[in-house]
C-alpha cells in the first residue's frame, strides 16, 4: 500500500516537472528563432557589404546601435542554447542517457565556439568607435574590419558543424523516445545533415554558395511546436523511471498471494 501511494504521488509530480522543463525549452527555442534572424538579417546583413570593407565600416559607424544590438542578440542566443541543452537532456535521457549527455555537451560546445566567434564583431564595434581609430589610416581600419568579420564568419561555420552533429544525435534521441513522434526525429536528423553539408562544403569547396540548411530546417521548427504540446498536455508515454517504481509493488503483491 505504501509503495503504491508513493508511486501514485510521484507520477503527477514527475509529469509536472517534465512539463515545466518542456515549457522552458520551448520558450528558449522560440526566442532563439526570433533573435537569430533579427541579428543575422536585420542587423548583420543590412550593415555588412560583402567585399566592400569601406561601405561596411561606414554603415556600422552610421548604425552603431543596430550593430551592437545584433551582437547582443547573438550573445543571448548562445546563452539560451545552454538552457536548451539542459532541457533536452532532462527530457530525453530516459531514451538513452549516454547519448542525451553527449548531445547536450555538443550544443554547449557549439554555444561556446559561437560566443567566442562573436568577439570578432565586438572588436569591430570597439575599433570603429574608439579613439585609437583616429591614429590609423582608413585603409588599416577597413582591413581590420574585413579581417574581423571574416573571422566571425569562419568561426560560425565551424560552430555550425558542431551544431549539425548535435542535431543528428538529437534526432536519433527523438526517434527513440516514446514522447516524440518518429517523423520528428527523422526531420531533425535531416536538419543536422543540412548544417553539416553547408559547413563542410564551405571548408572543402572554394566559393561554396549552397545553403542546404535553408531547406532542411523544418524539423527544428516542429520541435518547438511539439515541446509546447508536451508542456501543455504532458507525455503520452511512461518512459521515465516511474515504471520501475511500480515493479516492487507487483512483486510484493505476488509474494503475499
């Protein structure tokens, strides 16, 4: 009787905890989905002119606030990625704890590499608005701006390779988990493969211009939707250790009979 009552009380509490984790993870991914496009398309691509360092420097000086806002948005994205790594680990460790831990660390490493790459953009902002810029020639400033922006792009390409590997592992976990549909796991694996293809294409092929990840990101978007669904309705499975708790009850009942 005692074991049965403890088990019954544990299940709602555990499910409530899972829902809160799913909600935190879903909101983190949603904010990432909003902040990253703003930083990339609303700030960086608006101000940075490829192969024209002079125009880029002029644009950033004229819109320094927007440029710094883009950097801040990217930094928040990196921080939220750590929250997402924790949330996905908690939700998916019942499927395979070792793989869930590896997948979580891959996302943390990705966030760290990406945050480090952001230092290059901060260098650009500080260079253009610092007193030392007055002692440098326009050609020197433009060369430094171009170099820093290129370093940021290269660092992001390397980070996305790690992110792609993370998504492949995440997709495998989603495929194994009874709390998520198998098609979602397949789509997330495809999303990871898209990032890997783009990253290694950039590294291995000169003037690589494809963006496969633009067409394979569907799984990432559906994951957000499914996490919100999980937060609202709870898991349809009892994949967690709750099922193990009930085992001693049945054994004791059998012994008593």
